[in-house]
């Protein structure tokens, strides 16, 4: 039986996840959540996400990077040319499968996802990278917690796909 696929994302109410190759918000509590949830997991992500995430190789994470650039491959980093190949590699590795972005990777994996770990930042911000629309899909919220800092209000939610 294949392992479940979990997407983990932080986005604004207008679905922004990035601007100029960076997060459009800085929420320390979300960074802690993200690193804790992905620790020990097989993380599937695109090249830009891989290159801009300094801790990707820390805490037992096993990255599977979707890129045509084979030079990124090493004994600790697997490379795949597309989502299908990346998920096949991820299924063969130990640990949970966590999809970590970016936009194109999320677009292709959202229909396949069993779970969504969503940090919803309760604001709208300008951006150039977006999470696909998930709200019309059949999800059941199994856990939720509200948070806030000096700049933002946000919610952490775990959504399970209704099959």
C-alpha cells in the first residue's frame, strides 16, 4: 500500500506563497511548525525551494528535488525530472512524504494529496507565486490552532482528504 502524501504550506487568504523567490511573510512560529513537521520526512520540492531552504538537509530530512539539473544529486539528495518520478522515489524512502512546494509542484500534487498541513495567514499580500485553490475540494479539518505575532494572525490546520 502506498504511503500517504501530505502537502505542507503557509499561504495568505489570496493564496500567496512567494514573492521574488522568498516567503512574503516572516512568522517564526510557522517556521518552527514547518521544521518540526518535516523533520525525518522525505521532502518533495522544486529546485528553487531546495536552493532557498538552508535547513533542508538537517533533522533527517531526505530531499527529492524536481529539476532537470542532475548536478544537484548526491548521496543525500535525490533528483527527479517530474512529480511522478519524485513520488515514486519518495515511496521507496523511509519516513513520511511531505510535499513542500513550490507552485507548480503543489498544483500537480494537490489532487493526489491525502493530507494538507496548512498555515493560513489571515491577510492578503501581493505575490508572484501561489498555492492552488484547495477550499472547494473535499477536506475534513481534523485539527486547528490559532496563532498571532506582532504582524499577523494565522491558523494552523490539518485537513484530511475525504475519499
